[in-house]
C-alpha cells in the first residue's frame, strides 16, 4: 500500500532519525487535509497550520504501515525447532491502533501465550506481530482474532491465547464520553479452550513478579 521511499532526516543530540514516506501519497493525502481544515472553519495558511496537512499525511502513513508487512513471514523468520512444550507467555505488549469507524486512536496492552508443538519463535516477533496488525485501521475484536490466527496458522502450536485491553478515544472524547472505560477482548485456540489451561494463562497475566 504505502511503499515508502522518500526520506526525512532529523538530527538532534547525535541521534539521527530517518523516516520513509511515499511522496506522492503524502501530497495526495495532504491536499485533502487542506480542504478539511478549510471546511471546519480554519485558515490552512496561518502559521501554525501551514505544514499540518503534510504532517498528518506522514503520520497516517506511519500509523497504517502494517498493511505492507507480512506478519506470518516475520514469525517464520525466527522459528526454531525445539521440544519445549510448556506455555510461553508474553504479556503487557503495548498496543496503539486506529479505530476504523472514527479514525481515532485506541491503545492499551496485549497478553499472548502459545504452547509449542515442535517449534518456538523468537520472543521479539510476538510483539512485532501485534504491531503489524495494530498499524492498520482496526476494530479491537478483529485485531484480537488476527493476532491469534496468525500465530496459530504459522507456528501450528498446541494452542494460542490472546487477551487485549484497550481504551478507545472514540468513547472517551466523543459519544458517551466515558474516559475510564476499558474494553477487553479475548481469543483462544486448542489447549486454551480447556478451562484449566485458560485459567492458568489468565492467572499468569494478572500475577505480579514483585
């Protein structure tokens, strides 16, 4: 979708940040946001807004770059044969996504477990899979299922468990305006459909190591 190839360079305190963007798409999206600013009664030419359409266009490209990445390929790149067959849990994975209904953010944490069945995967790849699916226009329910299905279909483990807890700005900033509400979704396969295994997973993600 994005095929980002233009570069922005920014250097501060010895740190070099390089962002890649599709220049044609930046121009196309930015033109629409210039019209949007005018439509809501703003002056797109005032100092504080002159570069806003371009900034928004680049932000949108970053926030939706997950469309360009094959999550299954990311998992396959770090799969290893291993006879470990106990639960592997990665919890408190940060989630940042955009609601497809209002294009407002929702954010929170994901907790993921799988039970290997001949293969394990590099632990960093699980948060990476979360990020790939989150960096698309989403609903939390579909995001939960997509993460579950990708891990199940790629690793073919004995079971997968996914729980996501998020706050939605479409609820906090508009509509019912319930600032403290949290939405929890879950999805399970295989061994995690067993009450005992699922209960162990839920205990582990709520337990403190202190």
